[in-house]
C-alpha cells in the first residue's frame, strides 16, 4: 500500500482529528514514537485535553494509515499539530 504524502511529511510532528459526535469532544492523535513493544507509530484516543484513554500501536506507516482512514477516511480532516 502506498502511504499518503501528508502522513509521511507530518507524522514526526503529529497529526490529529476530531471523531465521533461533534459535541462529544473526542480527538485522535497519530504520531511516530518508539514504544516498549518496539512499534514505531501510534494513535492515541483522547476526550478533550485529557491524556489518552486508549492507544493503538503499529509497525508500519501503511498500517497506521489504514487505522487513520477507519477513524476518519478523509485525510484532509487530519491536521498537523502545529496548524
């Protein structure tokens, strides 16, 4: 699977999107970082500004992108953290 240029360009700084009902204030963050299991990429699920209540980890950018698209298929809605 070819990985999106947006993900390749911004994964080191991180990406985020809102998900679920707009009034619920749920946010997902995708980033690149080593974990204890040696996975390279993760998606953290947050409620508002609280710490993540769930985290999924992935070995490859292709796996990460597939999970991101399940959460929000339109990658344009994933924003870089500095935007």
